[in-house]
């Protein structure tokens, strides 16, 4: 890692690719599901070490338990979805 707030000489032993997702979520202030593989690299940022908030599966990102998944906030238009499907077929995924 490199950039503002990250010490140039920092070495984090044992960091793995799967640690990126929980690190990014924690950096953005989004709770990390306990079932997620990997661990947040809390020492990565020199200015302010990350604080990781964990949630159990099925909890909403605002921490409310038992109310199910968050409401759908994004949907492709039919035209956009068709375009994505065509592209996936061209790439051999479908």
C-alpha cells in the first residue's frame, strides 16, 4: 500500500489478498460481517488506526439486528441489464 497517511516504510507481516475487503469496509466506516474471510489491516494507516465494527450475518449495516437485509437501493434498467448480459456472454461467462 502507498499514499497519504500510509507510512512509506510500513511492513505488515502476513497480509493476504482476502484482507483487502474487510480493510476497505472498515476504512469506509462500514460494518464488517463476521463471516467475511480475511481481517482488516488496522495498522495500515498511520494517522488513525482503523476501528473495525463487526456485524452478524443478516444484520443491517446500521447495526439493527433481526430486521433482514437492507432495502434494495440500486437496480439496472432493462436496457442496462441486457447490455451486461450480452457482455458476459461475449466474455464466456454465460
